[in-house]
């Protein structure tokens, strides 16, 4: 069965766009896409049964976005890949991500 793990909108020790702030939509989309690119640099391209994506979630103050890793819960390799990614998430932006975010 298809499922996902939420990985966050950005590395855990970094500030990110806040729901309700000016320019949230544009900034959060950009941060999530940059985070996906960083995760692919760190972990490589996802296996066929896994997929990194941006997912929107409802919140009292408006919708927010996070990066998620989809996996197939019936396939142990797919589950292991997602769990490994979740446990090894970066704490900070790498140099390439910082360059993209400054543009």
C-alpha cells in the first residue's frame, strides 16, 4: 500500500517560511524544492517504489507544505529506504542549497 513519511519543509536546524507570513506560498515552494534537490544529492535518485514530493497539509492558520517520501508498505526495501532517509536527514542546508535559496 502506498504511504508516506513527512520529512519537513527544510533541514531541521534551518529557519523556513512560516504559514501566514508575507510571500509564504512562493518561499515555501522554493524551500521544499531545494530540500528535495539536497536530499537527492545526499541519498541519490529514489528507487522506483519511492518518490520525494511536496505535500500540502491543512492548518488552522492556512495550508502548509512539507517534503514527503512516498513508499510502498508492502515492499521492505521501499520501507527501509524511506526510514533510512527519515533517520539521516541533514540538519543544515548544503552549499548548493544556500546558493539556490539566495537567488
